[in-house]
């Protein structure tokens, strides 16, 4: 699986575990909801800064979102 696929899977799983919509996560991370959707569908490659923002919003580390397995 590509690193974008790993991020997409982990992001969606972590967001769902919090019971958050894409809009809620986007608001908390300071990014657009359509960007969250695109990340979860592997349409965009996230910068490391965005990965960090999203991870912090979820209470995780960037490494947590990038771990395969």
C-alpha cells in the first residue's frame, strides 16, 4: 500500500473513532473539509505540515497517521 493509502486509512479510522465528521476534523485542524475528503480518498498528497496539523487535532502524532499495519 502506498504511503498516501496508509494515511487515508489511518486518517479515516482515527476520525471515525472520535465520531467526527470530515467537517469537524477540518475545523479542528484548520483546513478545508474538501481537503480532508480528498486525503481520505487518496486524491491529494498531504504536506508534512498538514499531516502534523491533522494528527494534533486528533490527539495523535504524525507518525501514528503514517504507520502501516
